[in-house]
């Protein structure tokens, strides 16, 4: 018995069926428009209790408003893959989120952060110049802040630009947790840089206040 004819017929039928079915549908990625902002502790702080402030005996420091100078305050990232550009935007206020992260981390590092500017010896004012994650073959986050430090009487101590980058290689594309991870890591790096700055250390009394984590 010759089985070749039925096999050929089946093959032709499958080919015709595939042709009628058309091209395979492209998997649609969920939109990352108007997502909330979340802080994700990097690996170095994964086991740390960031809600537990470190011992603080330094000068009282008030963290003032963060002002966002970026052209589009809602835009926090972009995915450029497969010849497609997908924006990542947030419904939260980036400057407010950054300030809350800064307060949490500065307290963790032993800075004596107070809630009332009238009780502070030093105040911090911040302008957000950049807060962005670009995804192409990897996730690359960057943040740039202008930090102004003033005494309680308004006298300027310093104004400095601080920046940081973070990279996340591999993994899912257009994935919100990886955007959070990069933004969070850049914030940690910037605040570590600030707490190690000689001028800030002197003004905040960190030589005695900051403990090793």
C-alpha cells in the first residue's frame, strides 16, 4: 500500500489552512502608561529595614520640596525595541515620590531628618533635571539632581549637581518592575553620594551621626 499520496494530501491541506489563517498575531505588551511609582530596594539593601531609621545625633535636617524641571513631568522611561517606541509614564508626581524616597533613605543612613523646617539647622532643596530609564538591549536608568543646601537663616552652604546611573541586563521587555529597579537604584546612589559629601557631612554633623550599614 502506498501511503505517500495521503501524506501529501494532508501536507497540502495544512499549508492551505495556514495560508487562510494568515500571519500569527503579534503579542501585545501591556501598556505602561500612567503607572504608579514604586521604590524597589536594590540588592545591596534587599535585607535592610529601610523603615527603621539609623541612629541620628547630628544637626536637624529638613528636606524641602523637590522641583521638577523636566519637559514632561509624567515621562519616566521609553522602550525602543522591535522598531517600536513605547513610552513609560506615571500618574504620580515624580518630584513628590523622589522626596519621599530621599527622606526614607537619609533617615536610614542616620541623617537627623525633621518634619518641620522651623526646627532644622539645615535645609535641602532639590531640582530634578533628569529621571529616566531607557530600554533597548538593556535597561539603563539615569538621574540628575541639583541639590542646594542652606542654613536655617537662609545662608547658602552649597549648590551641587549629583547624578547616578543604573543598568539592568536581560529579562522581560517593557516590564514595570525593571523600570522601578533602575530608578530606585539611581536614587540610592545619589543619596549615598550626598551623605558622603564633605560639605554635607559637616553641615549635617554626620561624622558622629552616620553609622555603618
